[in-house]
């Protein structure tokens, strides 16, 4: 009854869509909190922890708004494979918001599990633990959709920019070119050339450029609150792990004799110290990509959590009284705007830091023996500080 | 905790997507962009160098021009000086020659005048002599027409001789 005029409001003011949506959620939550619904108090109670976790973790559908049965979400394809049952492809809407079993699969704690029943309610279904253990879930989840969207944007961006360079040979950059060019030069000169060296940087530049723009674009997409943004892709450990592992592999396969010599037997160090130093150095080899993975993940996830926490405040106070909710909303939105501005900076900074550290690690691995070793150590030391 | 547990599906799609895009961009985008940037940077550097060179050449050219101009000026001065000298010498020569010619003409004129004068004088002398003889003849004839007069004359003449 209350949602009708709000829905009307939604239609007429496109500019304030986001804020309208916010108040819509606020009103509906308040209505639930008032005990108007037949679903009971416990389900309607606003749980900020759950809300935030839902937002920053992956999901098999793209949740837009609403709660439980009345929620609106974009169904996404589920692709599961197990040696016991073979390949299964269906839309996540078949789960009916996770309440039903479909084709022997159900969602529990946001994960797809195999159950003994072929259909029926998910809550009472019994898990087939052996099949679940061997289940390969390569569903197109929310993060995968976001990943694909970012890939399409990246491809479109850089192919068109490359075309512009061919079409406008030798001329000043224009449009998208002007945006990309300083960044490409920045990555090339200040990251790749500075960290890897004049001679070898060209080999790693494509990876560094791709990683930089991939991370930056996805960081920015994560800040966009509406579809297809808002997924916490670069704040997802799987993504940061993949990127860190690529850097790690590049270091492993490109590490020269000089590099490994420094790790296993640091020159100019007494033998007894080596017993202490070599394990630390070996640990360092693994620790560097690990830290790379954690840093990006933690920074981006933290940004999402902070922004969502400010929004949660509105609903927490809204549950006490609508007036308090409105009052807090002013400050929450102000803080969120401020945080988002900060996150814009962080989005660039983390892309820069990830790429820079990757370049420094690769640079240390490919450095020639005759270089000044102090310089090398200083660089790695600096890398640890960052 | 679910948040820090890597998901196989996401890693799988990440690998597929990331390596696809890395491959495509490495093949079609980065070389074109980086090459164009390099070329542009080189062309800008070349243009700046060329400008610098042109500037230097300009300066050289200007110095050369200045030198050439100076030489031309010197030459002009020299030619003018020579012309002036030539003019002076010609005038002097002409003057000398004119003077000489004038002197010569005057000398010739003078000689001629002298000659004419001498001739005139000679003729005058002859005429005077003739006239004198005629007059003397007439006078003597008159005075010696009588004997007395002849005696007186002889006396006078004798008187003069005596005095001497």
C-alpha cells in the first residue's frame, strides 16, 4: 500500500532514482519492522552483517531489491559438473530464491550443493556430501557477469583506441585516446620502465597494462551502485589470487641465476647467517604474491564494507523511528559521498600499487648481475613497506 | 569464512577472461598504441631537434650574411675610393695638361709676337733710315745750297773735332 506512490515516484524522477530506491527500501523495511507482514518478526528484522556480507560476496543471481519472496533479481546461469552426475546447466531462478531444490541441486549458504531429492523445498533436503565434494561449480555468478562486462568494456575501449591511433597517425590524441594515453605512458614510464629497466620492460608491459586497467576499471565498476556495477569483483579473493598468481608465475619463470642466487645464497653473507636468511628469503618469494593478493582484496572489500555500513546506519536508526532514520540518512549519505570520493582515489591507487609491485617483483627477478645490488635491495625493501 | 575462500568457478572464468583479453589486447591493442606513442614521441623529439638545428643554421646564416654584407660594404668603399682617386687623378692630369697647353700656346704666341715685333721694328728702322736719308738729303741740299752755308758747316764740324 505504501509502495504504490513510491513506485510512481520512481518512475517520474529518474534523476533521484538512487535516492528514491533508498527510501523505498527504508519504507519497506520500516513496514516490516512494524510487524505488518505475515512472515514474522525474525525475517523482517534488518541485519546489517548479513546485508553487507550479501553485497560483498558472490551470488548465483543478481539481486536488485526486495527481501525474500518479494525480492527482484536477475537470474544467472548455473553450470555445475560432477563426474557422478555430469554437466548440468539451468537458470538460477529455478531455485526460487534458494527455497527450492532443482534437478538434485540446492543453494545453501550461497553455495550450490548436491542433494538426494530431485525437487521439493531446499530446507528439508538432505545433502549428498560425496557428490558435493566432487562438484565443479563454474556458474556465471554475479562476479562472473561483472567480469564479463568489464572485459567487454576493456576490449571495446582499447580496440577503439588502437583504431584511433591507426586512423589518426601522428596526430594529437582525441576523446578516449586522451584519457588512455597519459595512463598508458604512466604505466610504461613510471611503472614498467622504472621498475624493470629499459632493456626488458617491453616483454612484461602488455601484462602490466592489462592488469592495471583491469583492476582500475573493476574497482570503479564496484563503486557504481546499479547494475552492471556494484559487484565486489576486485574485492574478491579469487580474482586477486589469480592476478597475484600470474605475477608469481612470471617471477618464477623469468627469475634469472642472479635472482635465485640471491635467494638461496645471498652473496657476501657468512654461511651461518645463510641458515637464517635463506628460509626467510624463500618465504619472501611466496609472501610477496600473497601480500599482493591480500592488499587488493582487503582494500576494495573494506571500501565496500564502509560504504554499506554507513547505509546500514540509516536502517538501524530507521527501525527505532522513521525520524531518526531520516536524520541519520543525511549524515550517512554525506559520509558515503565522501567515502566514495575517497574510494575513487583508492581505486586508482590500488591498481597502481598492484601493478607497481608486480613490476618491482618482476624487475628484481630479471635484474642483471652487474647492477648495483644495493639498488635492488632498496627497491624490494620499498616494496615491502608499501 | 566464505569471503576469503577462493571460488573455483570465479577463478576459472577469471583465467579464461583474463588470458583471452590479455591475448587480444597483446595482439591488437598494445602494440599499436605503444608503437604509435613511440613514433609520436620520436617525431616530436625529431621535430624539436630539427627546430634547434634550424635555429643554429639560421644563426650561422645570419652571421654569414653579416660577413657577406660587411665584405660587400668594404668592397663598395674600396671601389668608391678608387673611383674618387681616379677622378682626382684625371682632374689633376687634365689640369696639368691644360696648364701645359696653355703655357705652350702662350709661349708660341709670345714668340710670334716677338718675331712680329722684331720684324715691325726692323721695318720701322729701315723706313726711318730711308726717311732720315731722304730728309737729310733734303736738309743738306737746302743747307748746302750756298757756299757760306757750306763753310759754316765745315767750321762747325771742325769745332766739334777740336773739342774732341
